[in-house]
């Protein structure tokens, strides 16, 4: 049943595309040097955002009256390997960083070293009690290198296989994400973790898997909280097939076996993994910007809006000589949306609940700013009503629909459908749910901890544009993701038509305003992997 519109809700103010454009052009200008964390570009970005939020009458949302939350980051980069191989009973399989393997580390060690570690195939590496699934079966993996398949156990399953639909079918669950697999490897005590690359299962090609060039980022962790995994990364499919064959095993057959809940880990007999790789590492202090509109009667309950301020900084010149990968759409436009939503809320009557506007750092480095806040919240997550995240909006004009990311996860999708209907629009589910976009934006660290979330992401599916329909919407996605995503040409241009972006921003503004002026707590739907976490704190919200 769709939620009723709260009687206290007020009409969302009109979002001005001219103001959005002005903010985007400023943040994406060369003055901000591509907004990379830990750089002069960050300093300028933080100062700009604080001045904009302060001018709207918002209060500092950090601790002790601060506008920022410090986010200590670990930056690592592997050097040239001194040793990198699989040793087999008959020979060795040489590994080449960026060739048939891509490795990185999130440990602050001078050397990533693994000596003669046993190699164990763990199937999809899923441990999901709510689905009756455990690929590990209690096998001791301490000090071993684990090899995973990418995506979920049912991704490649036929319709008549018992596993079909158990993990959402073609829709990726969190268990299919590479981040989950590395986290689970550490929980199991492994010293190394490799995922066999598959373009269909990963949602991107080998060129993307190796694009980080041995670099990685993490939040700075206490020694007792460091991962056990010294090296993690991707193994090219041909190298994986050779590896399994050297152990007398057929990777294709084992991949089919791994689609059964009865699968047990299989050690690749006689194989050992050796690595001796120098690591350069440094700590970088970055910042989340937090601005707050205190609630009039229930200030301890928080509605959160989020977008990330960071982009990719300087890189090699493109064909036009541009060096700054400044993310005009990804995500300067999202930040502009937050500022305009805040403008509307501060202009109206004070809401009952508090509203937090969060500009996250290091999203492009692995959702690290939002992860740091979620692990060190300023306001209790149990009483955080929802997180509404904006990350990339389509710039091709008005649409007849709004694209939903994460269908079936939470009740906020019902609110989106209702609000879209008032705009004369319908909801269209994301077109490639197997790519797991729901798990790849700054709302996700909150979802993991049970906070209801809603993501607006313009590349999740082709918008049904009023001019040109879904074909035109897909053409926009193809141009943006094919040419400009994470590149210097993600820049503002006179061809931008923000009328569709305005529709999406207004929908998010209405949903957040309703929540801030009600006593309602959105939740998770039955079957969501995040429902149990939220349910555990239900008493706090009564």
C-alpha cells in the first residue's frame, strides 16, 4: 500500500536550473582542480561549500560546532613486484600486474608479502544465513589465498536450477559485489583474495578492473581493525583457467557446482601463491561537509540528504588539452541539488525533524567519506529516518518516468512512485540491475547499517524522454558513460538540458520534506538483506 501524504507536508519550492548551472560551473572550473581529496582543490571546495550552506542559514552539522567531519584516509600504491606467481608441482604461472592480474592493498605495510600460501576456491564466497547459504562450511582459511567467482550464485543459473531467484536472479545483491567478497575474505582470516574476472558478471571489462593501476584507498583503521588480506584484486579468466587446470580441476564445471548450496571449498592441491611487492603508503586528511537544519520538535530524529563533492583531480590531457577530471555531473550536479533543496527548506516553516545535508568526500575512492560517517555517526543511525542520495542526473530534458535503483529493497520506492505520479510520471526500474548500482553510491554504507535509503542515479536506466523517448534516453547514457564518465569531458556544456534533472530533484525534495514533517519511519521490504539490521533497533523508534 502506498504511504499517505502527511497532512503537514508543504509544496516543494521550484528548483531553478539557472542556479544549478551556476553551482556546477563553479565547482567544475579549473579553480577547484578536479576536487581530489587531500589537495588544494579540496581546500577550495570545502571553503566554497561551507560559505554556500552558511549563507542559507544552516548550522554546522559536525561535532563541536564544526562544518566538517575529518576523514583520515589511507592511500596505497603497489610498486614493481619482486615476486608474483603461482607455484605448481610442475612449473609456475607467472603473474603480471595489469596483465593477467590486478592487485592492490588496503594495509599500511611497506611490503605486501605472501609466502607459499595454499590456494582455495570458495565459489561465490557467500555467507548468507537468511538465504540458507554458506560457501565456507567452517573451513579454516587463515593464511590462505581464496579465489572467488564474481556476482551471485544465481547470476548464471538456468530457470530450472534450484538456486534460480534465490539471490535476486539477474539483480545483484550485496553478496555479488567485489567489496563484499574482500570483506568476507578478511572475516574468514584469508591472507589474499582474488576474484575471477568475468565481464558479464562484473558489469565492466578487464580494462576497468585494472584501471586503478595498483592504487587503493581506505579509511585509516586501528591496528586491531586492519584487514587480514595483504593483497586483493582480480584474476583474468584465462589465467584462472590455467591455474585450475594445473591443479587438475575444471573451472567451468566447478563454477556450475558453486551454484549449489551444498558446495564446499576446494583446495587447489599442490598450488602455492607467492608475492613480494613494495607498497608506498600515506595518510591523507580529508573532510565531509555537514550542514544541519535543526528540527523544531523532534531534533534527535534526522532526515539525511547526501551527495559527494570529490572528483578525480588532474590526469593526462584529453584531446582538448583538459587535465582536470572535475565531474560536472558526477557529482557537482548532485551537490548543486543539495544546495537548492536546502534553499527551499530554509525558506519555509521549520520541520519537526532535523535535516542533515552531507557533502561526502572520497566517493570515487570507494564510498569512504560516507563509510567513515556511518562508522562514526554524529547523529544516531537508529534515529536517522532515511538517507536520500543524489549521484549523477540525466541532462537531456524532461522525462515521462523516473528510474528506480534497487527495486524491492525498501518502502521509499513506494513514496517515489506516489510523488512521481503527482508529476505526471511513472517509475521505471533500473535497466541493468545485475551491475549492482544500488551498492555503488554513498547511500550504501547506511543501508548496510539498516538506514532506509533512496538513490537517484541518472545512468541506472534510459529515461523515457519527452523528446525522443527511451531511445533518446539510452543515447544520452551511451554518450555519457562511453565518453565522459570519470573523464575530463564530464564538463558542463551549453547542450545541457536540466529540465529532467529538476524533476528528479523536486521529487527528492518532496520526499525528504514529507519525512521531516511527519512521524513516519520508512523501512525495508521482506527479503531485503538489510531488514534484520533495522528491525533490531525498532524499540528505539517507538
